[in-house]
């Protein structure tokens, strides 16, 4: 039992693969964060679209009001 145990060879993983793992983990994390940001960006685009719709609706109401006033003047 006095035998010296030979150290086992460690599994050799090339440096390129380790760098790739690190890069892919960082990429996955940034993708997750950006997807959350993207969700908020989609919402903000909806707000801009709603503002444009509001302007369109406001102008159309104003034009309709002017049209009705002219129509009433013609009748009277």
C-alpha cells in the first residue's frame, strides 16, 4: 500500500472553447437584458403611434366642427 498514486490527468479543455463559453454566457445575458428593454421600446412606440392618432383625430374633429358651422350658416 505504499504505492505512490499517479496523479490523474486533468481533462484538457482548449482555451478557445473556454473563451467561447464565456462569450456565449455573456451574450445570453445581454440578450435577456435587451429583450426586456425591447419590450419597453415596443410600448413607447405604441405611445408615439397613439399620439399621432390623437393628432389625426383632433384635426378631423376640428375640420368637422368647421364644416358643421358652415352648414348651419347656409341653412340660416
